[in-house]
C-alpha cells in the first residue's frame, strides 16, 4: 500500500492513492482527522483545490468535492476573496473569540433549540432527486399551479403521513405551505374572516406563533401545561394550537385521557384544533405515539414541516385539513403567494417516494438519540442541582432546577461568557411570572464534531452557576 504525503498543507495525511476509487473520501477523512486533532488550526487557510490536485496528482474535481463535503459538514468554510478556511468551532478547548470573516454566528457553541443538525442535510440524495425531477419535469409544472401544491407531493405526503404518523387524509386535503409559520398565518386569516375571536395557545409556547395569530387580528388565550401536557380545562375560544407529541418547549407528551378531553372540548365548542406535529418523527421510545388527528379528522388540522427533519431554510411544510377547510385555506394561500415553489415540492416528492427521506430521518433519529443520552448523563453527572425533562422525543430537552438555584439571567450571562448560545425558558411564557427557571437545550443544533464541546460548555456554565 503506498501512502502519499500532502506537502502543500505541511500535514501528513495518510492517503492511499493507488486505488482510483474512494480518493475523495480519503481526502475528506484525512482532512477531518487533521482538523479534529487540532493539527489544522481554526481559521487556517487551505491551499487551492488546483494546488492540492497538482501536488497529489488528483483530478481537481476530486479535491473540490472533498472541500465541498467538509463545508457541508461544517468543518470548512468558503470565505469570499480568501479561499477555504477551517472554521472556529472544532477545538474543544478553544475559548470565545471574534468569529472569522464569513462566519455568521458569533458563538463558539450553539445549543439553541428549534434546529436540526443542518450539516446532515442529505445533499447527495437531494441532488439525485433534483436531477430526476429536472429530466422529467413537464412544462405544465413550470406554469402557475394549484394553490394546494403539486399533486405528486400531496400524494407522497398523504402516503407518508398515513404510514408514519397515522394521519387520516387524502391528497386533495393536503396543502403545502412555506413552513408552519405561513400555514398558521393562513389558518388564522381564515378564522378571522369567519368572525372567530379567540385562539387557545399553550403557555409556554414558541412566541412567534402568538404574534402570527395576533397579527391576523385574533386574541391569544394562554392555556397552562404540566407534566401531562396541555390542561384541557383551560381551553377557550374557537380554535386551539397544540403540540401533543412533544409540548414546545416543556417537552411533555399529551396523555391519552387529555387527548380525549381536548377532542371532547373541540366537539362541544365547535372548535378546530391545529396539531403542530413539528418533531413527531423523532420519538425515541419503541412505542411511537401517532397523530392526534386520527381521533377526529373532521376537527383537527394536522401540520408537519421539513424544518426539523431536513432544514428550516427549505421553508416547506404541509397541512392535512378537514374537507370543509380545503377551499378556504387554499384561497388564503393563493392570495398569500399563489403556491409554494413547484420544483422544490417535486424534489421533496421524489425524495419521499425513493425512500431517501425515511433513510435520512432514521439516521437523524439515531444520532439525536445518542446525543440526548449524552446530554442526560452529562447533566446528571455534572450538575447535581439540575434535572432534565421532556427528552423522550424531539430535538430539545429542558434543563430544570429549583427556584432557589441560580436565576436564568445569571445562567445566560455565564453562557455568554463561555460563548454558548442557549435559550432561557423565560422567553417562552405568554403570561407574567413567576415561572419556574429552566434552559431549553437544542441538542440537535450543533454539527456532530461540535456537540461534545457544546455539552462541555453547558456543564461548565451550569456547574459554575450552581457552585456560586
Ligand atoms: C413549535 C414549533 N412548531 C413548528 C415549527 C416550524 O416552523 P416552520 O415550519 O415555519 O419552520 C417550529 C420552529 O421553530 C416550532 O418551534
């Protein structure tokens, strides 16, 4: 076996270049090792792809694709005018520092909730699906289309949702939107047009959604949650927006009794339930809980999104709506933006049909399950005064502690000093406190190689605050 030394980097990369196959993967692995071990320092500039290709006798495309792969994984970044560099966040012991030019996040570590690990985006599968779509796309698909979305995607989604989430629907009842944020805005618009005044919303919840509802001219009525999920006795108005699988951000799964009570309330009040199934794909137990929608398909608008499975930047989500809601939401969607981008919808449809979406979700689930266990044992071992809740599902968990412990502000300030981005529970309430303190930890957010460092920073921050 002959190995070659990559002199232009002044690094010994063990590469077996005799075999033509797998050279790009070897280059990726060699560079990854060099970065992880700290031999290539943060900010270090890599030689041009042309130079590396000439030195190693490789095709330039081989080197380019290795660089692209490492950019996708978050190891390298391409900086306008100054080539390719190692990004800052790979070195476990590195301290907060000014971000290198071209890096948008000023944080060394990011455990903010609400994001998947976007470096896992299935680029190769997406490229393959895009190529298939472009080869076969009919001219008709490039014209204005149905406000509900492309028929291929609605069919693929109806199949997928029935199979994986137990949703009872048909392609005609699916409406594709630019994220759940837009979908909720459309529902709120329709409710306002119908003269509805009040929407029940879990408290705490994702604050943007309260704004979306209020912007449509509706009142938000906060409903408390506990360890069994939303408390149905607090429901009011003509609609409720709920997260039954994994309450956002507290993390409880709505119990079967409360699911029934929620549906009974909706029947009684002639109300509609909006089921925000934002992270239903990521349930870690053997028994997965299916969508609430199956209990009352005529009362529940089911919502799913690619923002947690693929990437929020795609802005692709879907609703499965009761028959009598289809026309009204489709009309609102047409007024908002005609319809979502046809080609992107077709690519997602292909990814779903080819099994690529399922494979990707499985990979992510496995990775997040391991990260969740690491978080759980790191908090149990490193922060005796705190405990974790809501980690049975999803991409985030809540670190809780007694009100006698440190204040949230103190913890956030300590995190800032450690260059750790993390969210305090305080920002999610819709009612004045006092509320129990906590941190909402997005364990899916960092790239894989940044997770151990982020976790270490979290434990240091909490450990210090509890010791003070
Ligand atoms: C509770 C909850 N639901 C849904 C979403 C997804 O919204 P969108 O599809 O607009 O990205 C988010 C995103 O942060 C969220 O926090």
